[in-house]
């Protein structure tokens, strides 16, 4: 039976990396959009090549029949006040609202080490214990309330390597100190790589999950990440992430969660790889086939 209440999308990271300029820097946005639509995906997230004006972006998406699923916001509530963060997020939130998105992905970029944090060694990742957790979560709660009230967007907090909510204990403490308006992006790749107990996290926090990123992790690169104390960017270049089904993650609890829970959001294929080593079109086609085989989903007609 098809899970018709779910939508399958893809991240532009499969074509162009948001941080490493040389990875996919030569791939045109139109190529990304056309190939995503051609494969059968219903939506796409924002990437660095996307125009940030709804009058420009809407026609590009509409031409190929893609919806805007969400977009990443680099937040600094670990350092800023709620009002400062609301001022910073306004144009981004307005864009998502105007294009019909219902969630906003929030990544905490406060307290990160160095001038280029993702080039720092993984051991330099900031610990959640380095900040005042109740104060931080109070700010996130207030920020999420305004985001929902003023823009109709649920905050979808992204646990992430090299950020303050990374490991299993950090995720648990964070979820216990935030309220229901602070939703969670469940990212299979970041969860596995950070040692999060995936089955337990899905069981405990399932009602708070409002967005899902699906990627896999290559075990040999994952081992190198910690053994050699690589940076996040070094690990990405080495092929840490790949598409679901082509790495070491046991997807059975994730598949079971999607089938049996009340989750009704997006499933986003997000495998940030070097497009020269993982050509985007056949890569996202394999991921599309994997998703439809395991869930299965009702996708839109290809164009």
C-alpha cells in the first residue's frame, strides 16, 4: 500500500555542495532542477545557487513541477538574542512562506570553532554542555513560537556533526528541554555518524520529527573520521555520505517508523558527495528507486 500522505524530495547537495565551492560548482541550477523532476521527485530543498527572491524562484520550480520542501537557516541562538535571530531569519522565512513550505531547517552555528569550522578536526566539535542549556532552549522555544505564528513554519532542528547537538546524550538533553513547537529534522547519516541510537531516538522523539533527511554512511570513511581525527569537510570529500542502501546504516527501524507512525512530512534524499565521483542523475535515480521500493511512495509523474 502506497504511503500517499508522504512526499519524496531531494537535496541539491546531490549536485552542488553548499560549503565546498569546487564540488559541483560547474553544475547549473537548471540542470539540478530538471534532473530532480525527470527522476520523479516531488520537491527540493534550497541550495546555494537558488535565487532568494520568490518572484525569481517560483517560476523556476513551477516550470519543472517541483515544490519547495524547506531550506536551511544557519542560526546563532547560542550567541544571539531571540530578537536578533528573528531579524536575521526574516527574509529566509518569508521566502519559505511565500513558496508554500511548512518547515524551516535550523542548524545551530553558534560556538563553532575557528573561522572555517567544518575544516576543524572532529574532536573540536563544541559540546552541548559548553552552553547554558535551559537558557538556550528557552530561546529556541520562543523563536519557534514566533516562527510558527508569523510565518506558519515549524522549526525543524537539525542535529549535526560539528554542532552543539550531535551525540546521543546531547540529543536527549536537547529534546527534554524544548517544547513541541521545536520540531526535529531526523537525519539518518548524521545520527549514525554521531553514535545516536536510531531505533531508540525514533521511538522517543517520533512525535517531534517533522522533517527527514535520508542518507547513508560509508563505514570505512566513518572509521577514518574518528581514527584520523578528520574534519567534517575532509570526511565529505573522502565519501563519508552516500545514498540510502549503499552504506552501513540499518534502515529497518527508519522504514518501520515511516510506515507505522503518524509522520506526514517530507522524505528528503540528501547524499552530499563529490558529483565528479558520484554523477548526480544516476545517483538520485538509484535513491528514488530505493525509496519507492522500501516505503513505497506515490510520486508525481515524471516530466
